[in-house]
């Protein structure tokens, strides 16, 4: 690699006459994560300018062209299936760094979910913590107050044998405890409740865990801030933390495959500081209340390079930046390091000069550093100076637009169901399911998070009698002091179905998100997606992505729920093993009166138990088959009309106040759902399967067919419930045991204490 020093810390890289091998040597040594074709495009561009680039120019372009920033492999598919879903019920105010959706006449809610997978695989505590910090900033930079967090997490089984781990891969238990601690410490210290999430175990995540983080906030409509600047002469001000070498090449690191050498890239993991984040949140919100923020963006992926490039390019202006004005954590940083660093707790504010004194006063009040590092200019060119020396001059459209690929893909054919033997020890199967890591209690994790801070959490992640709580389906937040209107928040994903059939796995994920919201009495309102996949340069992986997006789009379009924000995470692969296709949804619902919210725990003896929706013989991807070691490619298929109709019927019944409790049927099927309701209510149930469809008893008990709920209804409301909802009465709440018969044949009778002991034991031997 041939270079010439320009000034201290800045070099000109000679690429104009570089061979293909030399281009890839430059790519490797500079950590760019670009392809040969992209390096050639970069070389041709500078050839058109008649000069070689500086190192900071190459780094700036590599940030903008990374998969993480440019979505170069996913844009065409997202445009085709995900974007542009219209809804008569959901008013999308704007889509920027996060989705902004109307809540009421004066307010909007803001939310997004995104990934922090690679950093968490290398350094689980810091990676997870800064994932939380980053998603908080995405919501904050729209001018919204962050009010709740969610945390979908995916690991290999905690009992995975050490001897089977590949070099450099950490054990799932170490990763689990580190990730949970990072989320706990950051969220609790910054004072934002973690109210929903999931922890899912599957061998496909052994080499590459998934750590997704979501945040929701609330903002007055007249205080919404844009992530753009459209006027020259506006000052660009850094507020918050100093810039260091942590987080360098974070987006490049996220855009390539993990390997045993990934441990050497810990500099790509940022260092979070929640104690600094809290005053930063207060300062930003106060400045926004003063009306002095002209535009704002958080410094996350790509650092200053992405933030300034995207802000100015979106508004059609250029910028002049003086990097020597950036406050630093350490001496001797090269300009390119300053430019691409992803150090945490930093915001970039666009402020008119007349408002600078007000911002100085606010920053001083909250003991925060601020520095004017540049201003916007006429035109569309970015210029960077280092102690008076110009070291970068690039057109923003070339720097930020990147490239776009229509990658080839293959869609795998899915076979049909295999015959499997009948299992009849239903009691043992139920207890094994309850004690399995995907179904059993996650109380160990949930209790580490403060889900009460801010005092807005109306329905908690754990629901039921004190000391006997069970898992709920969604949390409900009361965002406004003077209104009973609430927000329901949940997450959904099912890699086990998705790995068999990506299309139906994605559709099932939409259905599960809808079920979760409806179960608490909320009308599904909007989605944010985090799409986690392997290497898009492999045709079969791109096929999984295409089919998953098609499934998400088909289901959401049918029920008119838009995707208002999202994130794509590719290259989740190591040692030639991709993760299962894992589209994750963060879903938000509206409940007009939180006092009508419904929880999952049974309430009173004598109440009737109903199953809403149809049970079918579609066992592929079920927890029952996984437990028994069976394989089937017949996965649950959502009937779109049923999803729409059952949702509307059940919400109407809940609106009339005739549903005492409700729980969606998902992992483990009907038997697990009812067991959880019994445990939460500290009361038993008697069920007769003969009231259901005609099929094998184990299928009735453990099928995970979609669009189904268990509802508890008082006898005096039964007639009205049956008028409103297509449902079957299958039993009654009573006693201290969960007992099931199929006509005259009793299948099992299990005491609640035994159920709870099995359920509580799932993670007992693996954590702490």
C-alpha cells in the first residue's frame, strides 16, 4: 500500500494505478469491508477527479457504503414488500431515524428496533449496553422522550457442550449473562424501563448471537425534530460525550462475517456511559422545548461521517467541518479516527447562531460539553479541515448514496409432513415443555430490569397474583399524565418455523405480534422490524430474506398495519454456518382506556374457558416436535381473513368488558398457555378436548396453530361472548390442579405446585 504523508495524521493513498490485488490490500489494511467491485468504483471516481484520495476520504466513503449504513443488498426487496403499506387507522407523521406515529390530536409516539449483534458476540456486556444506548438516541433525536425499552435476545442452548464450540466462540451461558447484565445496567441507570422482550434458544445461534434493542418515546407533534438541515449557515454542534477510539469501524465490523479473529476487533465495540446519557437526554429535551433545534441526529453507526453526510444530504446542503474542534478522550487520534469513531453519548445539533447562548446555558446546567465543529454551506459538497488544512472534499451524493444490488437468490422448496408416532404420556410432555428453556420462566432475566421506573408501566411483563406471576403477552404504558389512553408494546419472532419455511415463519411472526397486542386489549397499530439474516452474497440466504420480507409484507398489508421504521442485519454467520432467518417485530398497539386492559392470569373459580380460533395438524417448528426429536415441514399457516376477523371480534368483546383474562397460544400450544394462566392466577382448570376439532390429543394440546387465544369469561357473559366471538367453550376455572380429558378419557391431572416447579426450573442451573 503506497501512501504519502500530507500533514500529521493524514495520508494520501495511491490507488489510481493500483492493481486489483493492491486494491484489496488497501481494503484489508484499512478495514473497509468493501468488495473488489466497490474498490474499483472508488478508484474510478478519484480518477475522474484526477487525484488520489486521502485516508479520511476513503474511510468516509467506506462508512457510507457499508451494508449497515447503505442497505445495499436489501433496498430493492424492502421497497417491493415492506415500504408503503397504507392504513386507514394509522397516521404516520414521518419516517426518519425512527418512525413517528400519531397517538392523539397533540402527540405522537416514536419507536424503532435495531440490532447490535456482532459487538455483543465479541464483548457481550458492552455490546448489549451500547445497543440500548444507541436505540435510545434514535428516539431522542426525533425530539421524543424515551419511555420504554424492549430486548429480543437469541442464543444457543445454555447446555451447549464446550467441546463443540468453534475457536474464538464464547459459551452461550457467558454470552447470556453478559448481555443481560449490559441491558440491565444501562437501562436501569439511565432510568428507562425495559418492559417487553424475549429470550430464545436455538443451536443456529451458537456462532452468532442476536441482540436486538427497541425503544419507544412520546413527543408533542409541534416538537418533532427532523434528522436533516436544509439551510446554509446553520451551526453544527456536538453535545455530550467526547470522541475516542472506541467504536472505530463499527459499521464495517457489522458488515462482515464473524471469525476466530473477530476478538481482535474489540475496538469496534463502543463504550457506553448511561450516567452521561441521562443528563444528555434532559438537555436535548430542554433545548427542544426552547425551540432552538433546527435539526438533530445521534452519533451512532458511522459516527460523524454518517451523521453529517446524511443530515446535510437529506436537506440538500453542504458542510464545512473543522475536526480539530471535536473534544477528544485521548491524544494523538488521527483525523480519520475522529471522523468515523462511534463513541457513545454524543448528539449533533443544528443550531442557528442566535440560539447558541441558550444552548450554552442548557449544556452548563446539565454539566455537558459542547463544541461548534462546523456549519452548513451552499451546494452539496462536504469539506473537512484539520488545523486549517483541507483534508477532505467530496460530493455528498457519492459519499452517502453508496451502491445498490439486485442480488441473485434461490428459494428452497418445502416438503410435506412426515408421519410420527402417537405420544400418550401427556403429563410428562407438558412438564418437560414447561421446564424447557424457550417456554420456562424468564423471571431471572425480567427481575433484573427495572420495568417500573418513570411510573408509566400499567401492565407489567410478569402478570398475576403477587409471588405467582406468569409471562404476559404485552406491556402497557401510560405515556401521558392527563389521559387514560395507552400504548401496548410487544415483540415477536419464530426462528424455528422460519428455518423450515421463511415465508410462513414471517407471516407467523406478524400473527404472533397481533395476538400479543390483542391479548391485552390493544388494537394493533404499527410495526418496526429488525431483519436478522446471514450472508446476502449467498443465493440461498438472499432467498430466505426475500421470502421473509414477502411474508411480512403480505400479512401486514392485509391487516393494514405499516412498518414505520426498521433495521436490516446481514452477515450473521461464522464458520460457514448462518443463523436461521430471524425477522423480529416490535409491535405497538393503542388501547383507548388502560383501565380496560386484560391480563393473562385466570381470575375466579367457576368462570368459563374458551379457545378462540382453529387448531390444525401443523406441527412443523413446534416446541413439542423439538422436544420429541421429530421433524416436520408442515408449519403453521396463517389464514389472513381469520387473523383479521378474530382480532376484531375479540377486541369488541374486550371493549365491552366481558373478557376476564386472555393469553395467546404460541410456544408449546394450548396446554402450555392454560398452564401459564393457571400459575398466574393461582387457580386450576378443567378442560375437555372433545369440544375441539377432531384430531389426535397431542396435536390438540401442543399444536402451535396461529390466530388463537384462551379467554376466561364469567358465566353471565357467556352468551354475549359467544355472539361476538367465534370460539369454543372447552372448560372451566376451578380447583388447584390443571386437569384435561378427551371425552371420557382423562389425559392428566397436575397440581399447580408441580406445574410451577417445572416452569421455574428452566434456567435455574444455567444462570447466576
